[in-house]
């Protein structure tokens, strides 16, 4: 199994041109629900079928915050592309910001975090 360093992973916002130095990417956290099919005659184990629709989940970003950049929380959904370093894999999807926070600490770079909600398919 090949293990790769995350250095070189990029996140691109197609429309807004939003750009910060990203230090951590988690997601997209796609998931698919289940529908229980058990009934009174079911014995021993519950049974399930998959929901027809999947959920793209969220993407969590940690960034080096640039205070001159306007707040992304009010931006419309746009295409976001993650190029995973060392793998040749790319995730592309439409997403919008649902949470954005920033902070500062003496002697350290200002950091921020944001949550993006994926809407539609991840390709």
C-alpha cells in the first residue's frame, strides 16, 4: 500500500475565486441512508434496504485566514474541486458554505475553519 503526504492537495472554487492557504481537508463525507424492512414476522436480525438517494455530506477545511477576504458564508453554491496530492484522484462537486469561523493567537498565523455542504453528485 502506497502512503502519500497530503502536501500538494489543492481545493479550487470555480466561481468566486475564493483562495486561502488550506492546511487541512476532511471530506466529502458521502453517506447513504437505510430503510428498515423488518416486520413482526422477522426473526433474529433486522433487515434493511438502501435509500434511493445518497447524500454528498460535508467538507471541512482548516485555512490560514486572510482578513482581507470577504466572508464566504453568503456565497451561492459553486463547483469545488479537490485534487488529492500523490494520487491522481479528483473530487468535483457543487457546494456552499454553511459555517465559517476565524481566530487569532499571539505569535501564530491566524486560522479559520469552514464547512461546505455538498449538493448533488460527487464526480
